[in-house]
């Protein structure tokens, strides 16, 4: 249930947005943004907007007919391990939604764009979705630098942005931004638990200079030390280099029991090819967007066997997951278990459509408020748009139980999820432990 505490966070802002939007004329506009440098991952102006300024444009898609929605995923670049699957899951959801008649008896018109795993390119794509396609919401945005770059463009244009990023700054931009991926601080906490459970006493940190991985590294260090561990050294590296031998030598020279790697797959491939030739005995743990089957395929099993990655995991027992898994397999020839972000984007589309129905309008302030109201733990459990639509039309309160896990958003529009601990062996990533949500970490 959306508690009194949670209601207090954005309630006043929601009300202000509803009043502002109602006073504005139709039509959308967008403002400039300060893109993130693709190498450092540092947002040039991440606090450009909270989306609550007076004079915000009216919601795109406010007129009758099809409701325009954008999908902005990393179809190419470092995030392409997940992006095509994220896009496929959105399309599956939209097909289901439209087959059921759509929210407010209107079909969803889906516009797709490639974020290219690059903040600058993502901003350009977001402008097209908003200014040309007139979308009222954007679904997807993977990796925190991309989301932080797109947020000002979307929110200043009164467009809801649902993302799969975890940097803390992502959840400070106002009520129109929803963070489906867990906060990066929770990744660090999960990794510290893994290190503690494995009995590691010393750890080196090798991490990309990126908002997400830096937060993971900070969180890991704090929790590992609190549990009695020692950080022997920390190396923050610049992304997209052809060699990391100097950084690897510095990390391994401290003779740690384990190295915590904060990385994305392309950099992790370069690092592990070189690290294995320096010291093949050290243990490696890290986020699963760096340590995964794609890494093992590129580097080989000798260098990657025993590496451990952590990532949020979907609820495989949920009806929504089972439904999506079969359709995802048919559409992509891949197992949904390998892409938790696809489960998230499927839930994004369903929640958006149900929230529009609940709000009775496409006004984004009202829809954003309704996002909390369709995940009421006391409501009728629904796992798809069709059942949710029927329940809402009959006047019932609903609780959408999604494919990606619990969907009760807190006062800053993020959520806690289950984490999976995955071990690489012979090129395959196997789930060896599940860590339950721990609110407040």
C-alpha cells in the first residue's frame, strides 16, 4: 500500500503539476539539455530540472486517437546485451494492451529509438520522440549516464520517463521519473554480503568512472569495511580504453582476496583478458552488467570460471513472468531469465496503460500519481492489462503484480527488489543465491 509516509513525498508536487498542466494549452515542447560525457559518465548538469516549473507544456497525446509512447533502449553499443530484449518485451506488452482495447478505449502507438548506449545520442533520440512523435512517456533508458542526460529533456517537456538505471541522482528529479531498477547502493550491499559470505578478508576495487559503478563501489566499500573487511586499494578507470594493464597491476599488486569489478561488458572483456595473464588466482565479483555470459563467451572459460555477478532478479513464480517468458522466447529465441531488464520494460508498458486507465486521462501528472495507486497491496491482484482493465472498469482497486518483482514505488519513485547471485562456470551463468529486498539499505 502507498503509506502515509510515501504519500507525503510527492503528493504536493503531484497536485501542483495537475493544476499547472490543466492551465496549459495543448501541444508539446522540449528544452535543451546538458548531455553526459560518454567516457567519464559524468552528467554535465544532472540537476537541470525537477520537472515542476510553472509553465510546463501540456501532455503530449492529450487529444483523442492513439496514445503515442516512446521506447528508448540500447539497441547498439555497450548495452546491446540487453537492449533488443527490452524493446521486444515492450512490444509484447503493447500488443497485449491493444488487443484488450487499450486504456480509455484508445490504442497505444509505439515509437522506437536506439539510445546507442551513449548519452549524447540518447538525448537526440529523446528530442525526436518528444518533439516529432509527441510521446507522452518514454520507456527504457538503460545505464545511469544515459538516463541522467535524458531526464531534463523528458521532464521539462512534461513527459513521464521510466528507466532501468540505479544511480542515486536518478531518483531526485521529481514525480515524472520512475526508477524500475534498484538503486546502485543496493548492488554494493549485495556484493558486500557475497564477499562476507565467501570469507574474503581483503578486497581491491576496480571500477569505471561512471555514476552507477562509482555508487556501487562506494556502497561496497562502506559495507565491506563495516563487516570487518579491508579495502587494499581502489582504482577508478576511464571507460572505453583499449588496455587497462596499468589499472589492473595497481589493483592486483595489493594482493587482495577478491577484486570487486564495477564495469560494463565491453570494458570487462578488455580487463579480464589482461587480468588473467597477471594473476589467475585472485577471485572476482561485480555487477552482472559486466560479469555475464557475454563476458565468458568473449574471454573464455579459463579466465571467467568462478566469477560472480549480482543483478536484480525477476519473480519467476509470477503469472506475469510466466506469460512474458513464453512469448519472449518465441520472439527472441532467448530465455527471459538472462534479461531482467526486459521484465522491467514489460512492466513499464503495462503499468503506464493501467495508470492511464486509472487516471482517466493522459495528463502526465495524473498518470504519475496513478502509478502508485495501481500497485496497492490491498487491491485485487492482476498480472496483465486485460484483467486490470476489467477490474478498474468495475470500480475495484488493483495491485499489478509484475514480471520483474515487487512494484510498490516509494516516495522518490524507486523500489526494492530481489537480487540474484550468479556464478560463471563453463560459459554459463548460474543462479546460486537469492537475496531478498532490504528496505533502507
